[in-house]
């Protein structure tokens, strides 16, 4: 028996702050609290590692924070063999905290629950806990029942009690009988959470004593099912796994693949994440991340609980491409249905109505196959080859059943790879292409190398980084010609996704081997152009490489490659503010239209749409994307679809079509995680969509995730974008100090990358506003003076409108409120004309604040009302809530909801927002040093600002300041 390893009983009033819910469990924790409130009993059930104990712990901590007494009973499997073990542990945990005399001594040191027990009950409880000798006849069962019941009843009469029984399936029969009786008599103030991990392979061995147990698996041996709510704790979704990894400071860029490997089981996911962190696995090796370390050990524990016969059946299912109970039975497992049903009860597989088998976690089949010996794997593949009904699968199994290279078999496998490719199954085609190469005898060296090149390129098309790396590694160890080595290396680079750091050697060797081969040199230069901007943040170098690639491709008459290179060049020209960016893009688009490429990711067509987004030609951009989307969904790759959904969501976020933006951003993320790609770009898109129409809090969370993933990947482009999204939300939420720090980093990043065009990432206006709120007006004005001429030269009209909004705020800070109101009114109208409702509403909120400073309440309310109408039509929920709040310096902040509040504190409206924040801090008792640290200012600046505040409010001391701020 055992008591809780990390939570003992605590008396009422001893709790700390309430804990937040475990990741992804907010709704389930709310359901648990409702169940306890309405019925007083709840059962948490689910497979091992899914997070049941963490959920119970969160509820226990919340109960402690409310001043309740918490009893925690954690059991072990061995407890089932010890009569009364769990009941004794419960009594001992009560004794550990509630003051009472030592059991059986009768010394009345302090009045306690034990003192209130009648003599026979005291004796029986003392015998149970071995504090008194056990009589020859044992303890009195009736007295013991009544004693346990009285202990719990006495505790509950003193105040609310929460009893958590963790591992209820391990409770011994005697304890189950005692607790069932005690809970039946307990008052409503005693609430119970039971945590159960079902035992799928039959009941554990019962004690010899014949004690009744409820037959229902959810009776928990403590109550009948009708007395409690049963809450199944499900696996986490892929996005929740990403949040869990971040919470534990583990690499999140692999969230999609880790979710597949773990099946959403938090314990497995953390084990996989820690294996990845321990091994420091490069992103391009990530498909193999589940094959080592603690993750594999945990998978073995889960599989080890299954009987040998079940594991043998599961091995056949793991070897098959499309496992089913029928297929496994025909392959030599006559009890397949029963074995698979037992595995399903254990949470290892799920079975569909047609008998299809799906492992709940990708880690399980890979571990089964890895741990099986060659003879077992060979026999399994041979058996499956005889019963599968697809010739492609049959060839695959025959090839995997032998370790002797055979040219005839290799040719069959190569033909099967071609057939899989024509079917559109690129992942299977890549696997078969590599299998064909590995089945080729050594004496056919030239043929093997050719097949390895094909395998690497097929793996690149399927985005299978692990297969591309295997093929390239094998090829590079052989006497391959330079052109084959280059093609293999390019395949590896093409599967690296956003994570191009750590691959410098690959680029160097590719450049060396492409010497003298114009076509290959053009292809290498194109990859370098992408690397220079993504990993190195150097658009100048990227442009140079793209120009060379385009020229080389054109000289070889390769319009497809030339179009790709010109597209990259156009991207860099735009970022660098070059006047001919659109001309270069038009050139690329003309070549692309003639070639009609299969994919659109990083193509001229999608870049044309993104340029329309940057220019706020949003209707054109959306119409072109909507026309393209059905075609891509039917025939394009998953990366193409992700690119379109992401771009569409960004357009809709800007247009104020908020519901559609959220939907498309969600689809982009779901596809990204399912494909195992880096979630950084998708999280950035979701941050934009949530800022527009979801929740500012969720927007900040997604932006932070994108920052972390981009840092892990070394992706300089999306690192700037995600920091911009974060800083913008921080500013909107009023966290000026954090926003200023974040946006200054964006400024440093963009300047380090030599980005000139201000329309691609509109951080200038946000930083200027943050500087104004921080009382750094001169710096804000200098920034606006710097960006305005560039925006005017490039014709970025809506960038100028954003600068106008920020400049109007500077005018207000300088006391030129009449000019500020006129400019904000014009700016709001111009934003409306440009089809940017959220920007229009934001300008109206700023207008309301300035009108309030002019003490024109009616005009301020009118501006807010108009903004609210704009946001409501757009479905911009967080902005609507913002427009419903009184602006800074309003009656809500000055002491009332009407004129009386304004009359009470008229001078407050003369303070800037930065001055008002400092005044409140000082008025609440902060010293100058504390206020300086909190606001990221120097003490000298605080002193100067306080002097101005005192003058404006006509006060002479901190006490008078506090009084002036009080309603």
C-alpha cells in the first residue's frame, strides 16, 4: 500500500492558488467539477499515460485553494493481495494531518476524529492499521465498517472533503467493501474522484476471501454505476501535443510527427519529445526519432502487458500495409479476432466495423517490428505475401521476406513503385523505390545507383526525409558520378522543410559536384537562394543566387526551373524595395503558364497572389485563390493545399472575413500537423486569424508557439513574422512594455535582413504606437519619418494610412488634439474605402480616446459605437469586446459611468497613457525604482515623468496622487 507520492491530506484553509488545467483538459476539468457538484462522485477512466492522474491532481489543487480538505489515496498492483491495505492507507493519511492521539493508545492529546469513535470501532480501526494486536478472531467487520464510515463522516461535517482514489482497480476486496459502505453513508460534503486504468487482459488474481465485486467494469468497486459520472479521458489532439511539448520545453517543430508516434498519449508524446531532445535529432532525420531512447522503452512496457499470443498477432498487423482481422487470420493467426479485441481493450489498436486495424500510436508497430528477430519478420512477410489481394503489396512483402538481393525481384519492386506512383500513393512509391534499390545485387552497381537516385527523388516528392536520407547515404558511400551525388543531395535538401540549418556541408558538396553541369548548377543555386533567405536572413545573397539560377536555366532551355528561380528573385526584389520586382514576377508567371507546373508552392502564381495581399488588393487575391483551390485539392500535394489555405486565411484576416479566416487557418494547421511538417508557419497564420476574429489570448499563444518553432528550425523569415504577430497582440492588449521589447526585436531582425518594403510586414506603425504609449514620442516620430518616404516611393498607400493613425496619436500626445481628431477621422474613412474594416475600427477606437481627452464624451461614444458596428459586421469578436470597453482616460477609469465621474477627476484626461500607468503604480505604493523596473524605464525618466504628472494633477505628494486617482 502507499499514500500519494506528491499530495497528502491538507486541512481546510491550507491551500495555495488554484492550478490551471493540464494542457488540453480545460473542458474536461470543467465537466469533472460539474459532476462533483451535482452528483458528488466521478470516475476518470482511460489508457495508461493519458493524463488521468494529472487531471485529478488539478481538481485536488483547486479544491485545496477553495479551503477544502483533500484526501489522496494512491494504490499499487500489489495492494490487491493484502486484505485491508487500501483502507489502512486511507486512515493513515488522515492521521498524518488531522491531530489525534496515536492509534490504540487512548491518550487524549488533542480532540480529533479518532476520539469520537466508540470503543469497538476504535479497536477495529487500530487493528486494521496494526496499531493494536489483532485478536484471534480478527477485527470485528461490522465495527470496522462503522469506524471507517464515522471517520469520513466526521471529516465531512467539519467542512467539504475531496477524496481522490488513484488506481481504484488495485483496491483489495476488503478495502473495497469498507469504502463502499462508508461512501454510501457519507454526507454530500464528501465528494469522490476515482481514477481507473482498465485491465484488458482479465482480472488480476483475487484474494482467497470471497467478497462480492460489482460486475460492471465502471463500478470501480466503490459504487454502482448509476451513482457516478464516468468521464473518459481521451488522447490529446495534435495541436494540444504541440502545446504540451512547449510547456515542457521540448522541441515543438515535430509536433505532428510526435502526435502520430504517440497517438496523442501525453506520456508517450513526452517520451518521444525527450528522446528527440536527448538525441538532438536533426529535423531531416526526424522520421526515425521514435526508434530509440525512453520512448521505445515506454512502448515496450505498454506492449509487454499483452500476452504473447496477442503480441504475435499484433506483429503481423504491424507488418501489413492495410491490416485487418481477416488478413491477419488468413496469414496464420486463427484467433486474430479475439487477440485484436483484447488489444483494443488495452488501448493498443482500434478496430473498425469492417475489421480494419489501426494502431493507436505509431510508436507501437515500429517497436513491434524493431524488436522482432529477422526470422519472425521474414515469416510474417512471407505469410502476408500469400494472402494480400493487391499485387503491389504482395511484391513488397516478398521483397521484405528475403535478405538475398535478386535483380528479378528488384525489377518487380521497381515496377510496383511506378504503379504506386500512378495511383497517387507517393509515400508507398518512395518506400518501394528504396526497397528496389536495396534489393539490387552488388554486381549490378550502376543499376543500384540509378535506383537509389530514383528513390531519393521519390522520397522528396513524398516529403519522406528519412527515406531520402537513407537513399542518399547509401549512394554517397558508393562510386557514383557527380551528377547522381548532386541529385541525391538535392532530394535531401528538398525534404528539410523550414529547417535548413545544419546542412551547410550538403550545399558545399552539391556545389562542388555540379561544377561543369549547367543544369545541376542551376538547381543547386535555386536551393541556395532559398537557404540564404530562410536560414541566413540574407535577401541580397538570395537574389544573387536566384539571378544566376534563372540565367543558367534559361541557357539550358529549362523554363520550369527558370520560372522557379525568377519567382525567388521577385520575392527578394520586393523585400529589398527594388522597382522592377513586379516585372520579374510577370516574367516568371509567363514561363509558368506556358509550362503549367504540377505544384504551386513557391510558384509565381501564388507569389502574385501574395503581392496582391501585400498591396491590399484583397478581393482580387481572394478570387484568384478560390478559383485555384478546388484544382489543388483534387490534384495538388498536401503542401500546396496548406499553402493555399494559409494564404487565404491571411487575406481573409486582413479583409475582416473573420469566421472564414479562422476556418481556413485551422485547416492549414490540421493538414500541417497531419503531414508532420513544421507548424511554425501555420501557427503564425492562426495568430493572425485569432487576432482578427477569435481571441487575443489565443492569438498570443499561437504567436509564441510560432516563435519557438521558428527558432528551433532556424527559420529567420517566420521568426520575424511570428514576433510581429505577438508584438501586435501585446500592444492591443495594453502590455506596452512587452510589445515594445518584441517589436524592437522585429525591427532589428528586419534591418539585419535588409528588408526595405514596409508592406510585407507592417511592424513600423505598431512599433511607433508602442513607442508613443511608452512616452518615447521623438523616437516614434523619427521612425514614421523614416518609413513614410519609402512607402510613398513604392506606392504602398495603406502603409501610409497606418502611419497616419500612429502620427495622429503623436499629435494627441503633443496636445494637438484637434489636428489628431481630423487626421483620425480621415484615416478611418480611407481604411473603410480600402476595404479594411478592422483597420477602420481600430482608427475609430483611437479617435474615441482622443475625443475623450478633449472631454467630448458624446463624440467619443459615437466613434466607439461606429467601431462596434464595423467589428460586429466583420465577426471580429475580440475587437468588438475592445470597442465595448471605455477608452483610456474615460469615466470607467476616472471614477464613474457618467458626468459625475468626469467632474470628480477632470484632470486625469490630461495624462498620456504612459503617464497614467506610472501614476497608478506610484499611487499603489511603488517606489521610483520599482516603477522603473516594471515599466522598463530609467529611474531618471520616472522622476521626470512624475514631475509632469504632479503638475498636471496639481498634487505635491504620493499620498495626494493616490487620492487623486481614487474614484
